[in-house]
C-alpha cells in the first residue's frame, strides 16, 4: 500500500514541478484548513473536532476493538504488545500524512477538469484509480501494482475482522446456545472449535461480499464507515470505561 501511495506522490510532485505548487493550488482551491479553530462541534474538520473526535476514535480502535485486541493477544507478553502499539504509531502517522498529501496531488492534477463533473467517474471514491490510469497508465505494471496495494491493505483488515467475528460468534452465541440446548459445555479444545470457526468465517465472508454490492449505493464509503464505526465503537468504549472505573456496574 505504501508503494502505491508513494507512486502517486512522486508522480504528482514531478508533474507539478515541486511541492510548493501543489500547496499553492490547494490553498487557492480552499482545500487547506490548517488553522480552523471554530469551536462549533457541527463543523466536520476543525482542530477541536479532529483532536477530540480523533482521540475517541483511536481509543476505540486500539483499546476496545475486538480485531485489534485479538491481534495484541497473539503477542507473547504484555511488554511485547505495548512495543507493538508504540511502533505502530509512527507508521500510522506516516500513512495518514502520505494519504492526505496524495489527495492534494490528485486535486492538483485535476484542478482544471473535475472527472466527476465530466462524468468520467460516477463517485468521488473512484478518483484515485482514474488518476493512476491517467498519470501512470503508460508505465507497464504500475496499474497492477496499485491494485495489488489496495487489495493487500483491504485483505489485511478484512481477514482480521472475519476471524474476530467468527471468534465472538462462537464464544458468545454458539457455546452458550449449545449449553442451553443440551445442558452440556461445549468442548473448547482447538480441534473441536476449528471447523465451526471456519464455517462461521466463511458465512461472514459471503455476507461481506453481499454488503460490498450494497455499499455502492451509500455514497462516500469512507464517511459511511466512520459513522457506523462511531455508532458502534462509542458505546463500546463507554461500556469498557464504565467497567474499568466502577465496581457497581452490572448487566442490569
């Protein structure tokens, strides 16, 4: 994924003859809001909404998210898990900065001809693939490398999510249901749990493929995913925070 993003950035800088020209056009087009300190919480991109909202978003992602916690549990020691989190910080920061700058690069490239308004694409989400085709399509293999980068980034997340969903479904639903129906405990050794886990993961995979077709009607997929993540992750973070700060809380 990093290779694909860096290809966009390098090609864009060469096309613009320098980073300065990219920032000038972005500022001219109102794409830079670096000093927006508006305290209005309904404004989407301000220092306050990004810092406060981002803090809760990443707390949810790295502290209580099933997928992330399950990854950390694969590390042998607590110290190792802590090191992994600290090492992920600069990598995530670099990814955020480079992907944001790649957006400015693409804006510069299409500053005089919006492919969405020209009906070359049907959604704004498609602007990065069409940039690859227009700016780098003449280079053999680059388009394939970009597709590989996108798929690798997607599959690394989707595979973890499917595994987490399968584990949660087995532990929190099937095992209690099995005990309720038979009066016996489900044997939890690895050989007994492997097959149902694989079947559940396969079912969730089919559901994800179906949702991918449905998602094309949602508009901007990034914004939709953030809204869903906030609606689910916010209460989950609150639940865990309540459990850590109170001994009186119970299921009722």
